[in-house]
């Protein structure tokens, strides 16, 4: 293995971490990393002062271009769009010590979807990957002052749309267990106590699986909706707690094949938002790699 390949492989986890957070898609992120490798391979090493800076700049610009191209695809998407879930050990390692460095949650990525491509890039580079404004300016082609303003506005939007709560995984598991138990018993009153009054339920079927075509809002509507889909579809599944994007979530299986993945945003006492992925395209890699590759949480339960 030559030095150029070695240098790239050292940076690969970091590049994938940027690309996945930017795009919310494993497939797209892997494609962008591969394209970055091709460009890196074609570039004489002597022309590169810093491999890290060159590769971060390249992957970020590729992702910005991909987001711009994906705008029409997202607008034509049937129903709400959710990021492709990362299950088990698929989560890229943390390589920074910022407040948001370890946050790969679906709830966080959904909020990032509301940012424009350059805004998303600048915010992630600074708030997640601890990149200096001087470097961000070079990457996105803005001056430092403009980058500071972009990050400031993005930070305000993220904090407004997703207040952060420190929730232990034990508390999350207990809440999910109570949710499954109440759902299985069709106990409406118990379900209502688990959802915050203005809770939302987002289902991503992409037109390829049965799912709500809009976000459900309000605990009454959410409970009525999930009770209905339980009777029609979910009661036939078995359930398992697994790590999804770094947080405990629920996977629904039919004949040991994943068909439904659920994550929640919570303050530890109530469910603030729930995100259900049923689009088979987004579960295909999980289905392909599921056997022997997904480790349940220590508090694993099947119903």
C-alpha cells in the first residue's frame, strides 16, 4: 500500500462522518467518499500541503453539490423524508470534543435538513468537527465574517428546533419499553401519558411502503394513528432494541428481517418526536447485514 492510499485510509472515517451528516444517506456518503478518493488519487502528493485539509475541503464541496442536486429529488419524494438509519456499529467514530460531536441522532439530522447546503456545511464543520472559521472560509468560498454569521444563524435555528436534553440510555429504554407494552395492550390512556401534548410522529415510506404522507402532530392524533397501524401491520412483528444512530431505538422484524425502525426524541419523561423508517430502500443494507452484525443493547427485549 503506497503512502497516498495510506493517507486517505487514515482520513476515511472522518470523511464518511462529514458526508453522512451532510447527506443523511449511507449510499450517498459512501459515493462521495469514493469520489473524493478518485480525486485524491489523481492529485500529485507534492501539490498537497495538508492531506487532511485537502480531503475535508473536497468531501465538503462534493456534499454541497450533491445536496443541491438532491433538492428536486427531495421535493418529489412521497411523504416525509428521513435519513437512512445507521444500526449497531455502523456509526462512525467521534473525532472531536465539541458538544455535538457525538450527536448522530435522527432527530438532529432532521433539523439539519432545514439548513441550506452551505449553511449545513459551515455549521457541521464548526460545531461538530471543531474547524476554525479561517478553514471553513476556504472550504465554502466565503470570508470569515460571513462564515461566523452563517454558523450563528444555523446554531440559533438548530437550538430553536431541537432543544437538547441529557437523557440516559436507561431512561430511553424504559420509555420505549413502556411504549411497546402500552401499544401491545392497546392501552390508549397509557400511550397518551407517554407522548408530550405537541408530540410529532414522522413516517418515511417513500411511496414504497405504507406510511403517513404527512407528519402527525399532537398526542391524540399520534396515538390514534399508531394504534391503527398496530392493528393493521405492527402486531405481526417481533421487536428488538438496537442502537440506531448512536441511541437506543426499536427494530420491528418479520421472519427475522427488519421492516420497521423507530427512534425517538425525548426529554427522558415524554416522547417529543418519533421517527419511523419503513422505506425498504433505506432498510436494505440493514436487512443484508443484519444476521450476526447487530448487537442488541444490554436491556434487549423482544415482544
